[in-house]
């Protein structure tokens, strides 16, 4: 019995593998033809070649993955060569480094290039008439324009607070929402699986203002609390609403992935406090730019105060560049309407659709893994029914595999274990925002894993 | 008796006023001729015109000064005009916004201009082989080059950690130096007068790791502590050494002002942990770039960890721009040696020397105020004996004036009271890094204050 199913499995597997390889090779030829080079080859501490690491704030994993990489690569291998299907190459998809979008920005050429003279933007101040006095007016304007165009958030009646990535804004929001004179820190909760960095970000300074309160599903304490609602959720991609839903709850909506390439845009988000980040919107993680839409003036003031005390404002250079990039995104949408080219969201939506298609084909042909199922829904932006296609794969190891991260690591695929997200080790989170190179190698590798 | 001294005072005063006005007018003609415009005219929340505010992290003062400005300016004054000597114009020198250096960077033209394409610097990562994985290699290189050239810090055997301004690095250092499992937070101390933001930055999150312990001069508790040594000191400009000097002390050196324009460079700083910031070095406060030189590898790792959890790295755009600006500074020094132009430090040193000269003339002619006295010393960078000329004026109101800030505010000069620096209200801190416009008006105004 075992022998028969193994034979059947192998035949199906080879078909899928062959298809995946074809797609992979075609994409690679196209990609390399356009790029002319590959810069995803870096060196680790020991001088060994490693693939570009990926990131998403579960930061101690960087060092962990470095150790793994140096131990799995042969020492003295000083050139970086990729061999599709080579099982020795470590594929690191632990972090969510959104390098997948680089191709779009290369294609756009100079439209998003920024030039800053040495004498520009020297002052701490951007606009002293604004509560968020370090907010660049151009950036704020483009944020409003893009939200209006995409229809994913209400900006009217909101204060914009810019942050050094949405991480800083998450902390600023905790500071602003916490009672300042309470004898006990307020609990911060989120339904599991929750973003793996929330607990450590909340607790690393042992603040007397707030502390991590765990899974919102099982939270039953009395009194005020802060609930983080991540929608679509990181890691599992599902659309979410508040879970605790009691009168003294303060809600913090992390909408980093509420963009058309990841999920159908059903209606403009209309919450008290929402966070967005350029990293996941356009792929510019290195800029460290996020923004919050804040209904309450006092909360916006306190968030601004946090950023003053934390970093005295936010890089003007990056805000100006972010304005240019957001403008290019909005322009690409408007140009597309006049038949002049592909919009950023069409490009990124197609790209994610292709990746999810390839991935589902491989996973569906395997009995070792399973993926979450999503319901298609009408997207107001694309004006049609589309499927959710999250930035992360929330993969479950079926059968007897109890530690999915360990299992995949043995196959030189680095992922992030479910344990970091407050759930079982049978799950792992895998980035789908990495380079074509790494994604294709990942799909190839996954398709070769036939049994325990 | 009172009448006679008043007459003598008035004659001396008019001579100084006349001289100050001449210098002011000449500078303004030169300045406006070069600039062709003035952008220091902003509007406050009520729509009134206000001068460009200045900043230095005593951040609640922004709002305070706004209130003052809107109450002292007539409502509906929608155009921004400066009248030298007009007592109605509010001069805000509370913050240390280093806009004074803008002129140098304009003169340098394209040499410090940066161009960044839309597809560049997208990844979170800069150099995964470095402990500080988000540190841009070019920036690190220019930091080492400039320190070597200026001779103000040892970089050999140091890890460079880049931060979103030195504020973030101050917090990162507290996190890294604090014992992680101590039942009590470690005390953070600094001799008064200390930088007004240290207490609030240390305590705003009510951390269980560290807390503000007050004046280092009177600190006598047993056990470990962190002592911040700011040299030259903000606010008073004096060169400093550790005060507590006990075995369990951990030292954090804030050397933001240890540059040739402010103080003689006596020897390369050779401490365990030193902080620098671009804001005070080159005047680029809006970039939010600082760096730490860290001897201990584990401390550098923990500081990096703090920045990961706080902001997941530091703007790459600003690091790249900072590299370009630092390169321009170093180039200007090397070009000067070959007689090709004025170096940044010569420009800024001359500028500060002129300001201090003007200021001392006015203050010396008054019996209402006094300034700190500094001893000239040999500067290894300029290769000659020079006088200290701090970025801030630490002004004392003599005689019966007990609240110097209040006294000057009545003359529409906004300063920062000594009480924020842990000392008497007879002192105020005044920024000397503001625009020529504001500085000249300040000197004019000060010279008109003859009596209580």
C-alpha cells in the first residue's frame, strides 16, 4: 500500500516539478535579461556566501539564521552561485524583506528618482502648524491621495503621524493609549496567531505603562486593555475584527497588508487608529517610513510626543523619497486608467497571483503540507472579485511532523515557527515577498520534499 | 548714583548697538544676496506668522512657544516681515536647530547632492556581515575617515552603530548597559547642568530597566549606575569628565559637540561608548542620523537589538546622504590643505567666533547678564591655540532677576530656563546655531535691554 501510493505520488510530483521548473526558468531568463545582474549575494560573518537574508522584526532570527547558514554552507566557498534544485543552498524566508517589488521600480526608471541638495531639509522642523511638526507636507499629501485612490482608508478627520517604520508607530500608539498614571501597566493583546514581534516590542523595555497580555481570544481580565487587530493578519492572511470587544478596550489596527495586491479592498478602513507602512505597500523597507491615521487629536499629540522623545522626528530624506514613490504609485494607477501602462497594484497583484498559483500547485500535490483557504471577495479597487493572496504563506505540516520549522530547516529552508506567533509548531510562516530567485528555488525545493 | 550709572550705561550701550546694527546690516545684505529668499517664515496653528522654531528635544516647549508666539503676535498678521530692532517680533532660541550651516552647503553646490533611484535601497538589510546589519558601509567608511582626519575619536577597535539621531542611540545605550534581570532599574545620572532631555528620555516609558537618578555631583548610592558625560557640555559648553567615578559605574559619553567649530580638539576620545550626531556636526538635523562608537561587542549587539525592536533599522536614504555630506566635509578639509577653498570647519569656526564676539561685546557692556568664561587651548585640528565657542549660550541674569527665562520672554526672546537643566532659574540656554537673521535680531534685542 505504501509502495503504490509512493509511486503515484512520484509521478504527480514529477509533473509538478517539471512545470515549476519551466515557470522558474522562464521567469529567470526574463528577470536576468532585464536586470543584467544579481545583487542578492551577500557574505556572512565567516566569509561564506549566503543568500540575501529576509527580515520582519523577529530579529534574533537573523543571528540564528546566520549560524545555520554558515554551518550548512561549505567553508571557503567565496563565489555565490545558484543551482536550482541544489539542496545545499539555504533558502532564508524567515523575514519579510519585500525585495520582490524591485523589478517594478527598475521598470519605472527615473519617475521615482529623488535628488536632494546638501543644503535642503536641514532643520528638525517640517511644519510647525501641524500637530506632527516633523511631518513633510508633500508626504502627507501623497498618503491622502493614495488612500483616496485605493479606497482602503478614510483620511478625512484624521491626523497623520509619520513614523520610522510602523514599528515606531506601534510603540508610539501603545504610549499614547496607555493611561499615564495607572498603578499597573495596561495589557496589550492580539488574537493568535499574532505577529511574532508584538510581544517582544511591547515588553523589551519592561515599561510600567503597558505589557504584553497574550492571546486576545482567551483574554478575560477586567478593566482597560489595548487590542491589536492586524488585518489581513500577519502571519495567516485572514481578514480580522476585534475579538475581545468589551467597553474598556482600545483598538489599534495594523493594516500593513490592506492593499490590493494582498487582499480584496472591501471598504475604506474607518477606525480610531490605523497603521500603514511603506515596506509592505511599495516594498521600500530600507526607507523606514510608516504612517498612522489618528482620529483623536490628543492621541496624535501623544504619539508625536513619543517620537520626539524617541528619535526627535523622522528622516526628512525618506519622507521626501516616500512622497515621490507614493506619487509614482498613484500616477501609475491614473495612467493605467488612460491605457498608458501597468499600475503598481496590477503588477504586484499579478506577481502575487502567480506565486500563490505556483505554490498551491506544489502544496496541493503533496500530502505533507496544507495552506489556509480564503474566500474570494469583491475588490472595490480592481472592480472585480479577487482572491486574497497574502504576503506570507502560513504553512501547516500535516501528519506526524510536529515541528514544521525543524523539518523544513533540515531541507535547508529557513522559516519562522508557529511558536513565535503563539500557536503550534506544526505551522510556519514563509515570506512570499522575496526575490524571484529565492521564491523559485523555494518552490522547487518544496516540490522535492516527498516524505518524512 | 543710579542716574549717573544709567547715563554712562546708555552711552556705552548706544555705541555697541550701533556697531551691532552695522554688522547685522552688512551680514543681511550678504546673506540675502546669496540666498535670494528667506524660508524662515512659517505659520503657527492659529494662522499667525511665526519665525522658524528651533529644536533640541525639550519638546513640550514647542507647544509652549507656539502659545507664546500666538499670544504675542497680533492676530491676522498674515505676512512675515522682519523689522530689526522691532520689539514685537518673537525670537525663538529655545531649540538648537542648526540652520546656521545652510549657507555653507549652498556654497558647496552639487558636491553634496544625492540622487537615489526608486529601485535602490529597498531591503531592510545593509550588511549582514556586520553586527549592526542595517549600517550602510559607505556611511561607516566616512565616519571613520572624518574622525581620523579631525582627530576627535579613536575608531580602531570600535563597532559603529548607526541610529535615528543620537537620541535613539542614547536610549539604545541605556538598554544595552542596563542589567536585564535586576530587580531594580539602574540609575542614570549626569552632573548638572545636564541636557534638559535626559530625564524625560530616560523616564517617559517608566522602564523597569533604567531610571533617571539626577545630578551626578550629589549621587552617592551604592551599586551599578550609568553616568552620562556630555563634553563639551550642553548647556554650558564646559569640557567634562566623569564625576561619580566609582567602580560600578558605566560611562556613556555624549560627544555631540566635540568638533573643531565648538571646542579645541585636544586628543582623540578613547572611551567605551561615545555618541555623535550629524545634526551638530554638519547641521543636518532633518536627516536624523547619529552614530555610536562602541568598544564592547556585546554592547554593540544589544544596541543593535534595541534599534531592531524600536524601528527595525535606520533610514538607508539618510545614511547614504549622510555619507555624502561627511565625504564633502572631509574633502573640504583636504582641499583646503591644497589651498583650494575653505573647509567646513574653518567656515563654521569663523562663524561661531564672530557670533561669540558679537555676543560678548553686548553682554560685557551690560550689567544685567554674564557668560561663562573658557580657557583657550591648543587644537590639534587647527594646529593652534583656539577658544571654546559653544553651540549654546549659557546666560546668567545678574542682580535681582531670579527668573531669567521670564525676564527675556517679556522682551520677546524665547530661551530655555535653567530649571530644565537641573539648576537655578537665573540661567537660560540660548541657541547660537540659528539663522543669521535670528541671531542678529537677538543680539540687537539684547543690546536694547538696559534695565529691569
